[in-house]
């Protein structure tokens, strides 16, 4: 079974803090993604990566950055967390041309 | 532009059929997906349909695709309380940078009551 693991399920951070959300997949998938999910808005793509050290902006990249130093790991970084970044963050991975697999999600609250 | 729309809420009685509807805008979509999200969990792929198909059946699930109207539906037969979840419709968007972007609807919350 494909496994996409998000290391933190629940986090509470203060405004202005730097936040790291980590995601690891064990299936040697080329493509990895970070989405955020908000009620009534569905999933919105923040960033994705199609190879090591490669990254592309999604629909809502502002306030976020990403890092992909190794194929299995894709990190989402909030340089200076703000309250409007309180959300559920979903990591996903995908082999070439096949369906997408999601992690369990990370609930981030910024106070 | 790309857009996927779903109604936000559906309530059904246990044992009845549920029909969740979705409309999409990109006629070049190759695959359309249904994902299920249970409380506190990530998204789980339920089923998908290739754009040259009209229907796909998988046990209690039936997917109908009307390509002319860009309408996709998910029917769950004999709905159980364990089917209570949020269901997301997604279309495979335009290819860009070698990657097919998945565009999600806002999700339909299915509530199953006795």
C-alpha cells in the first residue's frame, strides 16, 4: 500500500512563527503536492514538485515556500505564520500518470 | 476557467440511495475522480472514470458521466452510516509543466440518518 505520512497531525503556532510541515512518501513517486483545505472552498493547491529540487507554484503560493531535497520528502514552510493560514494542510504524492494519494492531513492553528 | 461545483450538503436515510452531483468546466479532462474524506482524515480515492466512458460500477458505487453537459454523479446504493463523510469530485485539469493538475470541488457532506 502507498503510504504518505505527515509528521504533525495537530499544531498550534503563534503569529509570526516559522512553521515546517513535513511529508514523506515511501513509493518513490516523482510528484508531490501540498494542498490546503478550508470549509466550502475544497482543496486548493499551494505548491507541487515533480522532481528533487524542482518546485512549481500552485494556485495560492503566497505566504508559503517548499523544499524537496530528497525524492521521498516534501516540506511546506510558512516563513511567518498568520492567522489566515489556520487550515488543514494535505500532502499528496503521485507516480507519473497515475492517481494521487493523500496523507492524513495536518491541522494548523495560528493564534 | 477551471471550476468544479458540487452542492455542499446531502442528507439521506439509511438504506436509501444517495446521489452526489458534480459539474465541471474543462471538456478536455481525461479522468474524473471521486474522493471520500472521513472526519479527521485525509482523502481516500473511491473511484474514477475515464472521459470516454459513460458509466462505471463498483459494488455499491455507480459513476455516471454526461460529457455533453459536463456532469458527473456518484450513486451509493443502500447507504450506510459508515458512508457519512465528505465526498469530493475532481477533474484532471490542463497539462502544464508535464503535470496534470487535479481540480477539486468544495466537497459534499453526506449525512446518513436512521
